[in-house]
C-alpha cells in the first residue's frame, strides 16, 4: 500500500539534503584556519569514536567576529563544524547559543520552533542514527564551551 501521508517524500527530501550538505561541507570545510587573535577557544573529543573538534572564536561588540572549527573525524563531525562556522559568523552570543540548541533538537529528532536553516535541517537524518548524534553536536558543544555561561 502506498504511503499517502507524504512521509516517504519527506524522508527522501531529507536524505537528499543530508547528502548534499554533509558531503559538500565534509569535502570543502569552511573556516578551518587558526585565528590570529582568538578571544576564546575550546576542544571537545568524543571518546567513543575519537572525533575531535577545536573551535576558536574572536568576539567583538557582543558578536562572533570570526570563528574557526578544526575537526578531525567522521564526515558528520567535520561537516557540522563547517556548517556551524557559516551560521554563527556575525551572530550575537544568544543567537549562536540558540542555533546550537536548534541543532541539538534536530539531531535528537525533536521539533524546533520557527523556520530552520536548511543546513541545520540536513542533520535531521542523524536522528535515525543514535550513535552518530554526538558527532553532529561536537563542534557546537565546543562553541558553547568557548562562549562560556550566558
């Protein structure tokens, strides 16, 4: 019996978006160079799989003026770090923290509020892969640690 709910079409669309975003950002990660004068940084490691991410941020006037994410590990960890740098560059600290929470909700398969950037939505596929969820959040955890408490 055909799927009349449209779930199959949504799943196919998410799979295509996942492949497009994750593979593109894995092959061509953005903002990987060390910053000359970072305001803060953090390193986070996933001991289960060995993925590592080092995030540096340069803050100016309450915003992220520059950001770097150097990830070593699987395609999901590298791609998520790259996407993170694109999305938080120029963001205020509360905006960056909100994006980190939105990504965490996406990879847990939870509903999010409002429109979500397609690059974040692409990681919705990870919700079906519980062992890979931490891979997708690693760079965002490092960012949150570097930014400190709100």
